[in-house]
């Protein structure tokens, strides 16, 4: 294989890996309590700008996408909003469990 083809293939693989990192980061970030669209857009903008300025791969600059999503959510979501979302999620989970048990008892 000519050297130019190998270089092009390597660049494509690097870009593909970067895209996978960003996609996973966004999915994991959305799963954090209190994260909304504005926070996701802000975080993606920060990562993209940093990588464009430095030429670094996001994994090199920020580590794994899962861990960085948790850190970013904790940094960008106000603590009171995250706590409120956690309480609401717990209440919904408790209600769902209770309804499931009632259904099991009633034979539904």
C-alpha cells in the first residue's frame, strides 16, 4: 500500500475514533442528573474548541468519555437542580416499583 494511502487511512481512523468518543461523551452526559440541551451544547463546544486549538484527541485531553461526562455534569449542573432531579427520579422509581408489586399481587 502506498504511503499516502496509509496516511489517509490513519487520518480517517483517528477522525472516526474522535467521533466515537464525542458520541459516547454526549450520550453519557445526557444521562447525568439535571443535564439539558444547553449543557450538552456548552460541553461539546468546550471539548471541540480545546481539541481544535491544541490538536489533541479528546481522550488524550480529557480521558475516557464516561468519566469526563460525569465530571462535566457535576461541574456544569447547579447542585440544587441535580439534587431535585435525583429526588424526582427516586420518587418515580418508587412509584413504579409499587405499581409493579400491586400488579403482581392482583395477578395482573
